[in-house]
C-alpha cells in the first residue's frame, strides 16, 4: 500500500518524504507514494527507488521551501542574480 501524502500540508509531507528518502538510501525498500491535493482532488502515484532518489530529494526540498513560507521563514534555497541591469 502506498504512502499517501497531502500536498496541502507541505510541512507534514516533507517530514514523511524525508523518512522515506532515508529508507531508500539504506536500501530498505522500493516505495510507492500517492499524492492527493484537497483543493482540486487530483491524485498522483509515483514509485521511488534508490536509482531515482535525486527526484525524491528535489520533491522534499520543494515541500520544505513551501513549509518555510507558511511558517514565515525564508526558504533555504534562493536565487542570487549577478550583473546586468533591471
């Protein structure tokens, strides 16, 4: 049975996916994750293996950034522009 992630709660989603990420790195399992968004009811299902752990990490970082914005903190990653004129 897949792990079900609620996209409307990015803090909880990041926490659950981070635990899944560590299991994948340890080689414990192939994991299946199902995402459900309450705002539009869309469901998506993805299988992650150690071969595509980078994709899972990118998703975790997205949820962590969204969580930081909700909590009023700056995201950990942000762009810095150099040179040029605006």
